[in-house]
């Protein structure tokens, strides 16, 4: 069983003072090719391409200029601790002990516009490149065309090496589109998290993102190895609802969203 996550726009670039083992991104050579398309872009180009403020555009122009492998603990940081969005807050990454970090590193893969696929302890340097960005490159007009089957092939290699055959898709639609689902050698289970609002259960973006991280944390806390065990997930009030679920779309409902 493997979990797929999206990355986060917000990054925590504070150096990681805790010594730990680390790895290099499997598709780093592909990221270097993408950087050849990114690096020549001016702040104005990036602002127009990514629809970001001038301040963010300038920051990412500077990031692109200094981005340079090889990655070491002195110039890069593990992806699990670099990403700093709602999903990663749901995981509460700062409170993970080594056993849980090792579980997450084995079981989680993070989809990335720049890096393709990251293991949680893969080193990465800061970047901004969402998967849906229409960045023209040598393989096409966007990142989906750039990555083609490479992300899927990487995931299939991981599944083959471990003997796994289940993917729990906790990534957003934007990122999961980079996976060629029909070619993935696995059953794909997609959890859906809904909160009650005005008498109706709805997907509320902030809560749903946080719940994706909570589910990974639940799996790590309980060292789960069977996807069926995820139906017992109950962090922060979510409950599996069999009637609302289908074979591969598992719905978790919450009547009273927690204040977080």
C-alpha cells in the first residue's frame, strides 16, 4: 500500500538540524531538464506564467538561479519537512518520531511538478512549479506532456520492487492527472472527506487537505499495512460511511468540523 500526496506551495526553508538518512530524487535528471526551461524566465515571465505576485515571482527567479545539484543536507532539505501546507500540518511532521518517519518514507510518494515523484526523505531545493503550469518545454506545451509516462513508470517500479498492488490516492486532481491511471499496476482507492455545512455534507478544501495528512498520520501511528484498516480512520471526528462509498471511492464524513 502506497499513499500519493500533492506537494505544498508554502515551504519551510529553515535548515533541518536533526541528522537523518536521506536520498536523492529518482527523477532528478528530468528536473534538471525542466530547470533549463525555467531558468531563463524573468520575474515578469514567471508572474505571467504562474499568476503570482511580483514578490513571489522575484523569489522564484532567485530560487531558479541558485538551484543546483548535487543535493546535500547543507544545500537542500528532505521533502517531508520542506513542504509546509495543510496536508503536512495534518501529518504534524514536527512531532513524528523516527519509526513513523521511516513508515512514511516507505509508504508515501509525493507528486511534484519539478521533481516528478519524491520520497519523503528525498532531498530537494526550494521551487515553485505547480503541475498545472503551462510551461512550454522540449516535450510539449505543459508539464503533463513533459512527464508523459515517467511518473507512472516510477510508481510501477516502486510497486514491483515491494510487491504492492494498492495506491491510496490522496493527491489533488491537478497532480493525480500526471499519473496514467490505466497503466498503473495497482488498485486505486480514493478517500473523500466531507464536512457538514448548512445541513449538507460537502468537500471543504481546507478541511479536506488537512484530512489527507491526518489519514497518513493515522496510518503511521498504527503502522498499517492493509488498506481496509483505513476504514477505521477517525482522527478529528471523521467516520467512514459505507452507504456513501463505492468500491474504490471511500467517503469519510464529519458532522462538526474541528476548530484548527
